[in-house]
């Protein structure tokens, strides 16, 4: 979900806190939240965060430390998640149109016109089987199972992806999601499940900005599909639906909450929002506030997220062993080139990914170019998933594969790295493949109570992770990223 890309003098809705001079520092907020998240579990780590003088480049090691500190125990991981969320909600503010600011919890509920849902019912017949587009083919049944096995053997996905998707293949009637309303926040997102849900016959409450170009794409999709799409329209708004639909979550959380809490069936709040820069953190906090409010309104709210693969994760010992075998079995050419590159770079290039035998291992696939605001926006979603699971809510949180989305392609360095990634054991997916695969995993989770229950949150995150090979590649991702970009640059030119 794109939102206002600029940081102007006056912003409406969720904003970063201002200092005494009126400056809204994203770095100060990031340091404050990460330090507070670590304080109870890792006081030394918290002090290191507070003493960090260059947050824009130094954030990487501190976000890794959040994961490492959480491995101490399930309680430690929960403490980090809860403390980080509390710090965010206490720090971020809401700015009214009059310039007055308040705490998130005191966000005023009056003043705006209420939202009415306009339902668009599709004319199509439900697609009653899972069909996975892949490299120009449309895989079904045994073809999907073979592809999942091939991916698992190559280390592209965790083997449990096949287990989860296999249940969908065995129960195709699950695809309709009868008895649910899926609130797709960021309905126009390339990685979101809306196209698949429309084909399968689900009911979707679509939330995205009031931009006609978005709705001119979504509404025909709904009409041609087999489900129904409910579009938000302000009371009293006139004109064609594609011109009048839409809300801005940055400023409209109370109105969206009132609308969604009345939706029929089990309510699934799916977070697929994205924006550039600091706005990504703002809109992610807005979604989190909306989610918390809806959980307070209803006792049947499920939460859904897509975790980015370019983050830090604890990974199973089996993934570490796979990576170790790949490193030890690398070609003579790779060994010949790797040694001088490591020596000349002071060990930064072509490093092996794990210490052999680690269980769990730590996969650090963070990409510096994405920046600390992106890291915080994605981490707060993982924190909310951790806390919600502990509190008994149904949560669908799945690691999505690296994918050639528009937001990736427009980042020249990341696009080049993705173009060269296959040389280092990483498969970058096309959006059509990722979209269907991740929508299928969402359906699996909603029909299985959020999937298998594990002792520790890292195990929940590792289940059915479609990481594209980042977890099982022989080399530490950042140590190969620059070379992948160099090799892939030619493919992105023109």
C-alpha cells in the first residue's frame, strides 16, 4: 500500500514523535524502540543500541541481536516482542488536521464520515483446485508436489512447505474460505492474496488508498472472479465506485475499525501494506493499532502477515547442515575464487554462512539498502505475531520468497543482486508464483489453527518458510550480495 511519500511540515494521522525543536527523527525512534525491546532480556545489548552513533548503517547488528537474545527462551522472545511493541505504541503519535497530537490509544473516533462497504460480487465460477503458475506452466496436483519436492531438495524452501501445501491439495474445498471475511490491508499489493482469493471464491474487505488507478485494477478483478470484494466508501460520497472507493490507513484507523468490526464471519486482518522510507513504519504502526483495536472488539480475529526473507531468522539445524554440505561441496572454481576474495576483503566476501552443527543457526539476510525504517516496519509485524500467538489468537505468519516485485525492480542495486542471485544458490520468484504460493499457505493456516504449535516463536516462523534458498545457501547472504549484483547488473540494463 503506497502512502504519502514525503515527510512534510504537517502530517495527518500516525507520525513519528517530535523533539523540542519540532524535528521528527526516525533514527531516534528506531534506537529507542530496539533498546527498549532488549532492555529486560539483554541489558548490554540495549546499552549498545543507545550508544550507536550511526543508526542508518549500524542498525544491522542490533536487529540481529534482537533475534539472538530471543533464543535464550520462549519467554525471552516474548519479552522482546512485547517490549518493542509497547515502546512503539507509547512513542508514536497521532496528528489531527488541526495540528494537535495525541497518543495512539487516544486516537479520536469522531469527526470523519463513517465508511460504508459497497460489495462487488464476481460473475465467475470458483477455481476448485490449486493451480501454481511457474515458468510459463500451470502446475496442478502431482505437478505441484514434484515442484515442492524439487525446491526442498535444492534448499529453496523448507520441506514443511510441501507438508502445508499438500494439505491444500488434499482439501481443495478449503480454498473458498467459507465463513471468513479477509480484510486485505494493502489490497493492491503485488504480494497480496487478493487475486487468488477472488479466483477461489472468498469474501474480501479490500483496504487501499483512494486512488482510482488502484480500484480500476481491483474492481474488474473482483467482477471476473468468483468471490466478493467489499470496497470502503465514505458516507455521502458520490460518483463511480472506482473514483470514490478507498481510505488512508495513516489517518483513518478509527473509521476502518468501525467498518471492519461489523464484517460477517471470522475476521482475518491481513497486513500487506508497503510504502517507501519512513512512511512504511508509519503505516505499519497504523495497521498494528487497527489490529489491536479489532482484537479488543471481537474474539474471532485472526492476524495474517508475510515476513520478508531479507531479515534475520533462527533456522533449523537441518538448514544449517544443508548449507554446510553445499559449502564443503562447492566447485573447485568457487574455492579458487573464494579464497582470494575473502582475503582481499578482510573476510567480508564469500563467507560460509554458519558454524557447522549450529542448531538453531542464525540466518542474516538483511539488505543494507532497504534501511532501518523497513527493518523496523517488518520486525514489528513479527513481534505482533509472537504476542498474538502467546495470547491465543490464530496467526498466519509465513516467510515469503525473494520476488521480482515493482518495489524491488525500481531499486537498482537490489534488482541487480536478484538478477545474479541464482549463481549463489538463491531462486528469485516471479510475482505470480509467490502470490499463489503465499495465498495457499494463508488458507492452510486458517484451516489448521495457525499451523503446528511449537515451543519457541523461531520455530513457528521457520515452519513452511519459502525463503528462496537464503537460509540454505553456502555463503552468508551479505557476503555474496555485492558479487551477485555485479554479475546481475548486465541483466538489469535497458
